[in-house]
């Protein structure tokens, strides 16, 4: 607002014929601050300025009090006038005390720093401006700014260097890992802490594997004792603590039929076995030596290491 005209008369022209002396202190480019050595009056209150501090703005001289009341810019942050003795900063027709020119978020002084002017006339430092609205790292809880290498898992984010094993604290980064509840484990720590151990080699089973009689095995450890071929998912025979595929069982383990001399495997035809006097037969091979009558589950006569039905010995 324009103040009311002064009540005193204007000084005679002769008193204003000389230009004011140079300012002893420079303020912003729109006005000059100094101490009056000539006889001038304040443009607004008409008080004499001789020997007093004054401000010259747009060829007008005024006392410090009137300058702050009628001429000074208002700080956009604290809403107070920026006095003649204050350092003023301005940007896009907005003004601040130098002490008020701080980052809206971290309050760091921006007098000599890069800044951004955002909504509501708030200034931000470059760091806070870059992190505003960014994803927060679940490890360090700091913002993940553009250009940072990061890891995303189940809608959570980590800096690459913050994505570490819960056990050994080594950086996993973009490597393989195992989640366990809220924790993350590297492959090695997960194996030692949670994985089942193979009965044979005692190492962790990280994937797949075989369970036999409630004991875990690596597929590559569950092999035939005779030929070392993997027998997972195949027919095999367990003999004490050894496992044999069908072929090796026939060759190395199975008893030979006293009748046909072939192995008695227990598989397929002839799985039933007849034993007598330390010898074994397929059930279909256990028959009378003379008349070939099947004798499995029947009475028989053992004579001179031969098997006979009950009738044939009388015919010998």
C-alpha cells in the first residue's frame, strides 16, 4: 500500500540539488544502504536523515524503520520483512532471509547449494528432492534413488549391498538365496541350517533327492552296489545295507534255483521260493524228478538229493 502523503512540507529544492554520497554498504540490487552525510529527510515519515542510517530505493531515501514498513520484501518462509541489515535471496520473484533458505525436508542451508523449488513455494536440496517418493530399502531404511542397483522380492526393495544373508551377513546381491519367514539366507547357510543331510555322503540335499525308509538320499548317492547306476524310481532289492538293481541282484546276490540253475530274484514269475536242505527252487521248478508233478505245497520225498512225489520212490 502507498503510505499517506507526508504532513510536512517538502524541503526547498536547494537542499536536494546535490546527489547523495556513495553507499557504505551494498544491499540487494534494488536498493542501497548507507549513512546520510547530507541534509535529506525520510521520504515517508519526513524525519531528518542526516547522520543516520538510511536506505535509497528507486531514488527515494528513507529511514530503516520506514524501509521495513513500506519497502522491504517479505520472506516467503517466515512471512517477516527482510530488513536492510539482512541478507536477501531471491528466485523467480520470491524472497527469503538467508537464514530461512533451507531444505524443506532436512533443513540444511541452501545458500550455496543446488536446490529445487516445489509446490507451496518450498525449496528442497538435490538429495531430498531425488529421494522424495522413492522406494525405501528394507535393509537400511534409506531411499533407493534413481541409478542405485537394487533387489526386489515380494514387493520389498533393498540396495544391492543391503541384500545380505541373515546368518553370515555376506552380500547376496543378485545371487541365489532361500527365504525363510522374514529372513533371507545364502545357499551355503541355508544348507547348513535347514537342509536335510544325505544318509550316504552327509552333505545337504538342496533339491530333489530320494526318501527311502524315512531317510533322505541324494539321487546320485542312491545307487546299485554292483554297477553304481542310479536306482531311484527303478526296481531294486535291499540286502542288509546294500541296494542292488535287478540285473546285479541276479548276478551277485540271488540264490540259484536247484532245478533250472537260474537266479531266484523274487520278481515276476516264480517269485515264490521253496527251500529244503540248504537248496532253493522256483515254485514252478520244485517238481518230481521222475514224473514232473509240481510239488510246491505238497508232500514229497527227498532221496539221493532228488525230489520225488510220494508215489514215484516205490517205482524206482
